[in-house]
């Protein structure tokens, strides 16, 4: 499995979707569906660029220090 990350425009700020999937095609389907469900179909049309993260050891997936 790999981690697939999409970033684009959100409702007010940037949007991020992160999925753990078996393949890129499944990740694309899931990201597109989630964006449509969230009312962000246009964001998917603007950018379908997905970052692929290999799982070969310990990696930080998300970090938020609360700073602006």
C-alpha cells in the first residue's frame, strides 16, 4: 500500500485529502468522490496532481503545530 495526498483549493482555505490505498487509480476515484461529496468538484477539475508516498519505514503523515 501507498499513501496518496491531494492538495488544492477548499471552501475558504486550502484543502487536503490523504488516502491509504492499493493503487493510484483507486486513490483518484476516492479523492474525486470525497471532493464531490464536500462540494469541491471544481477543485478536482483544477488540479488532479497527487503526491505518492512510499511506505518503507516510519514517516510523519500529518503535523500541525497550531501556528499561523
